[in-house]
C-alpha cells in the first residue's frame, strides 16, 4: 500500500480518449480496476502484488472478472497503447508515473520553502521525456497542457515521433480520413524526411503535422481510399505496423 488515500482523476480525459473509447466496455472496466490497484502498489503506477507482477489469474480473482475476459481486455488495451510494460513484463501506467514524479517534485519544493525559481527548474526537469511509449498518447491536451506547450523551445523532430490522436482540427482530419492506409503512411514518412532533411525546428510537432496535412491539398492530390477510413483507424493501423516491424 502506498498510503495515498486519493488520486487525481480527469473525467474529460477518460471520456475523450479515442483509443480507450475504441475498446470494449469490459476492457475499459478492467483498466479502471487496474488503475485502482496500481494506485495502491509499490512501485507506484505498476501492476504488482507483493513486489511481483500480477498475473491474469490473480487479477481475475481480485477484480471479479473471468480470466478469459481479463486476458482479452489486456490484449486489446496493450494493442492500442493504453498501458506499457517494463523490460521484465510488468504492466504500468505512463500517466500515473508522470503524475507521481510531479507530486514528488512539488513536495520536495515545499520542503525547500517553495522558492519559485527552484520550483520551475525542478518541475521542468521532472516532466522531461513524458512519452515513454511515444507512437500514440492517450490523453487529451487540456488547457493546462496548452500552457506548457507554449513555453517549449523549438526542437528537432524526435526520432520516434508519430501523429497523435488529438491536436488536429476538423478540416485536417477530414483530409486524412480520405487517404488510403498506404497514403497515410507515405505522408507520415514524407513529413519526417522533409523536416529531418532540412533540420527544421518546431515548438509543437503536432501543429507542424497539421500544417503538412493542409498543404497536401495545395501541393498534390493524395491517393484516396476506396472506402472511408477514419483518422483513428489510421493511427491504430500505424501502431500495429510498428509493433510488427
């Protein structure tokens, strides 16, 4: 037990997360129960019991769901990037770990008198490398995240960059929906090659991607899909292709 009687919960993020909403209802229930267990675990945010990874049979007994349903839910959740695993196979929540690091940093700053300069410096360093499973991020950027983005310095395109579910407006999404899966992949790779080849720097690479999508209409007619394909379908297929590579 961690001794933490409560945890932060953002209902808007939960309801709006497209990859989580794409899961079967039983999978979403299993994930909610897993979050509760990981909140009480040590290390925080990891699905462990007595210091060891919790297997599906044990998880089934604890949350009252059949082992078969637990296995199917875990497979679906992992395939959509809802959770990650350590090198030893332990399931963990990326967001819970980030929130815990932030909490520890704020607590540490408090013991030092809450010096604003120290607080900003340490909090910033504690939030580095937030995407440890980067192809898809499952949290919606709310107002608190937008403030953070505006303060970021321009940077080169990360080696592991991939488009995210959010941060693309309706007009751009409509364009992407008209692309075939092959065209979507081609556009993503062309985007990467162009910006890396020119050494371009941006504050927000998701914004740069949206600009690229809009410009695709001006500079060429992409091959369209025979049947409508959603932006979410493209992201799921891209993640599956990356996992199989």
